[in-house]
C-alpha cells in the first residue's frame, strides 16, 4: 500500500510541532494529527531553558520568541532558597526565557505552516499497526473514520497517548502519591505583605501577561487528592488561607488545575516504525520546569535522524541512536524531579517535617557551592547533555554541544556556528583555514553539509588543538580531529562525512 505521507506525528503540542518542523526542513512529507480542534489556550509550562533557547537560535527562530518572553538569569531546584545560576554557564543564552506554552506552540505552528507541514486538528488517532513497509493509522474525524498510511509514526501524544500502547512499549514507573494545584487569576493582592505571606506559605507567584498572575502550591491537607478531581475556587481560597493566613484576594480565575507526581519512563523510545517523544516517552512532576524542554530536545535529536532514514542515507544504527542518546536524558530528568518532589513531600508531612527541613537546609548550603550549583544548573538547563561516542578512540569533543563561536569568512556569510545550522544541515569547520578542505566538502556533500571557508574564528578552551569538526544538525559534535597530517585528516574527514551525511553526491 502506498504511503500518504512519510511520517505521521501524533500530537500538536510543542514536541510534535517541533518535530514536524525538523522533518519538513529535511524534506520529509509530514502530517501532524491532533485530536483537539483548537490549540490549547491555557499554558501548563512557562519556560524555555537555555538549551531550548539555543535550539531556537540554531534554527533562526529566536527573534520570534524573545520579544514575547522575559529572561530570567536564575532558576529554582526543589524550591530551595538558593537558586541555580544560569548566568555563569558557557552559552550565549545563559537564562531561562519565561514564555507561556501557548506562545511556544503558536510560534512553532507558524513555522510548521511555512515549511509545508500539514497540521490537521480534530483528528483522533484511535489505533496503529505496522508492517515491513510502513504504518497504518486509524483516524476518527468529524466526517467519520478512515486510515492514513505512512512510513513511520511518532507519538507526541502525551502520557496516555495511543502510539506507545500500539507499539507495545512498556511504561514502568511510580504511581501518583501527591498532587499540587495551580490557578491563573485576573486579580490578586500583589502588595509586599501579601507576596511575603505567599513566600512564607510556600506559594509560587508568577506574573503572566495581561495582568494575570499564576499561583502554584502544595497544600498538606489536600495533597493526596487525585489529580483527576477538579479544583474549585472555594478549595483554592481555603488552601491559601491555611498556607498564607489569607486568600491573597484572588479573583477572576482564568484556569484552575491539579497536577500529580506520577513518574514513568518508556522502556524504549522505538519499536520498529513507531517512535516516542516528549510526554509519550517520559512523565514526571513539573519540578524545575523541565518537561516541555526535554520534549523539544527529543524532537531536535530525532528529526534529522528520522529524515536520514526516510531518505535512505542513514548510518547503520542511526535511528536506534535516538533511544540510546535520549532515553538516558529522560531517566536523569525523571530521577531529579523525583528527588525534588520527595523533598517537598517530606517537608509537608508531619512525621518528617523537622528532619526534612534540616535536609533542605543542608542541600541549600551545597547549592551555595559554585561547583555544585554549576553542575545542577547544567543538568536542569540541559547544557550539560553529552551524548556517548560510539566510535572507539573518538575525540573527547564528540557528543558534546558545539560551542557557538564567532566565525569569519571571506564572503561574510556566517557570523557564528549557529548561523550555519539554520537549514538543519551538518556543518563542517576546518579551523586550519585550508580552503581545499572546505571546497572539497562543499563540492561533494554540499546538499547536506555547510562548509564555509574560514578566515578566522574565536578561540575556545574546548577547541584547543582541534583542527576540523563536523557538527550535527542538532548542534552536537559528530566528529573532530586534532591530527596534524593533512592526508590523514583527509581520510578521516571522508570517512566521517560518509558515515554521518551519507555517500557524496
């Protein structure tokens, strides 16, 4: 049966839209199917962490995002008094961009439309099956039911999505043991005394746009209420009164929601032609705001690999490397959010309140140590993500993020590394300035690899002694060499480019 499209993406949240953009950028016919008829108005997530901001920069989209958000140099870990300091991290974007999820989705949908991605809303995928040649999705829409045929399907449809079940992938983890609540209000008391009472009561206060303020907290008397139970305004006010001594004058609720700490990680991110990304692959308590960001980074890792598979030029095992690289990241996120949630739960439980407070004080002291703070900041921001090198004897840079150094070229076509990644292609950098290498790469791999003839570049400690680098479309290093012999480098370069970008044209 002929495929209607190359890839079906199930779910039009941030992860699904980002993946749709990445696939379309690589020339893959992509259709995004979303069961909701309209985009979500309310935003559960509110932040793009530094690595996600870098991803937008790598695709030339950052100018669309920055004007709509607010930059914040620090971030919290387990709501400890000492914040994580993103400002000291090695990036041009050493901040969190405070931006409502609804804006992120709208901007990604806009970009997807520009790239020709089909986004069909009101289409519920009710089942999938796969065979040797492709995937068949059963789809229900307002007109009835039908099927869509594709070569691959990716589930970006959340923790209860249909794709993971159809793939037969297990989702082990821990059930919900506690819940928190959030509320978006058109009015509240924002005077100094009220804000001080909120802080004392453990209430997170986050100003949104149009005068709306979000409040988030755990109420010890209500933290065992199931997440499925709706939140009422009366309950919200009663909880605030217990925690803060007053209801803080909240009025005009825009959205009330309850969320739980169920934590699960898919046993695999791939089963044949079915793959998972975002919440379909990992769910957890929204501690430190990592969920949306992890999903965007899943999409960035998967997009170029799946495109190479569709186009028939993928390195053997390349698509499987998605699971090998991203699942450990998902595990690290679920583990650190469990730690943060446990600290919150213990300090709110009468039996453990005193020792839990002592533990929090101890951990806060550790966060005041520069090395500890930097390490946790690197993990939460995802700037510390390094993928394992598979080739023996690979350069230490392989798998790491490529520093966004400034570049000089004779024709001024590139100002820095991220400029080279806007089209989702590999980038080859010959730091020796030998024009022959750049011209050879451009002539033989130019459709898939950008290879500027460099006349200069900014130094960086991680690049000391490096002579040539191949940067992946997602901004991580695929290959690097420090070999002084040009002939040896030529052989290494040819092998690396063929392995990663496919046979020369």
